[in-house]
């Protein structure tokens, strides 16, 4: 993923993440992206779900969606994903921060129109949210496919940024009488709750043992304040 004018980090360049597998791991772990674009009425940023299949991201929605109608026309977009890993409490107000892993994808979204390709993309989105679910749930009907817009965005122009570790207090602040450190944050699923009309009472293993791929992976700080993340395997997308 070669750097471009839009993907080159100018503030804290040491936090840049350029390894493609680690970038893909962030995309595979997150659940929600924010899709920004310029609509007729002005700038719009929309939260939505997505899935990665190889070097392509897929987003979908109702055919009548303003976002998807605009994007299907081929306008430039910026898709962002952020995983919040912790709160960083420094000695000074100015030094407070957060630990995170983030990815920005720039490009021109294109509409997926072929029915088989749409079905594959929707399967990938279901699998991205709950791995193992797509094979058990009913696949989409032709009418459902026709009423859904699916957009594809290639992973060609990508910027990733990571912060990890404790606060970087300057020497002058280290004697200030206040606790400094990190508060780790993790996404923790609760126990599955069966639908009142579910034909099966017992939750499947992928629900009762649900976890995001790579969640809680070990991190180690580098000496320059950057981060080295343990790579996580890409999510299988049928």
C-alpha cells in the first residue's frame, strides 16, 4: 500500500502502520465504519457495517438510501474505521490521549449490480459480523437482492495509524502529584438472548462464544512511541 499525498501522516508519523496484514486485521476486527462523502446538500458522514473480501470493502443498504444513491454515482469517498483500546491519563491536560488503531480508505465507490456478486458480498457482511452465521441463516431472495444496493471500495489508497502504551509525559511533569497510566478498554459481548419466537432455545457456539477476531491481541510499544501489533489472521469470507 504505497503512500500518497492523502495517506502520508504529517502529525506523529511514527504511529503510521504500513504492514498490509496488520491493516487488514484492523478492518476485520472492527464492526462499524464511517463513510464520508459530499452530497448535494453538503458533507455527510454515515455509520454503517461493512466487510472485507481480499482487497475490497463492501457496504450495503436499502435501495432508497440517500447515501447509496449518491455513492453509486461514483463519487469520491473516505471510509474510516477506529478501534478504541484504552484511555491514556497523563500528568497534564495537554498530554491526555487515547490508545487506538485506525484505518482510512480513500477512493471511488462502485455499485455491485450482478446478483451473484451481490449475494457473495452480503454473505461476507453477515460473516464479518458473526462468523459462522451465514451458512445457517436463510440466503437473500431475488426480491431482497433487487431492493439492496451494494457498493465496493478497493483497498488501494489506505492510511493506518496506531497509538499504544502509557502517556509520554515530559520530564518536567513527572513530579506532579497525580496518578498517570492507561485504562484499557475492550468490547465484551454479553450472554445471548433468544428471540421469543426462535425455533431453537439453545444458542449456537458462535453466539455463546462470540468474540471479535484479534480482540485483545498483544501489543508492544516500540522505543520511538509507535506500536508493533501481533498480526491477526484475516476473516474467512465465503
